[in-house]
C-alpha cells in the first residue's frame, strides 16, 4: 500500500468515525464533489481502504462511501496518529 497523505488519512478516519456512530451506514456526498476531489480519493480507492457506489444520475447523483475492512484495520492501527491529525 502506498503512503497516504494527511488529507487522505483525515478523510478515511472521518468516514470511519461516522460509520461507527451510525452503525456502519455509508457516508454520502454529491457525485460532482466526489469527482472534483478524485485525486484525493483515488489512493484510498486503489488500495481497497475505501469503496463507493453511485446512486442516481445527472447533477443529483450521489456517491456512497464505505470504509472497507482494510480501512478499519488501518484506522485501528494508526488511531493515535489519526486523532492528532484531526485535532491539529
């Protein structure tokens, strides 16, 4: 797995925390916003830490983001570092 940038670590950890709070519910965002940030999300997707599903079409399409088991393991292993990133 390639090294993640701090922004990618924050994204992964924030989505994981939301899933913990909401019983593994996915996080959603507009597909257009997701595509605008695809360079940030691509390493998370390519490494299997995060997946997404597309719902709807056109300008109202949504991306449903889910942290995968590998992503959960990463967040557990690096929990202290990730907490510090969010607070810093």
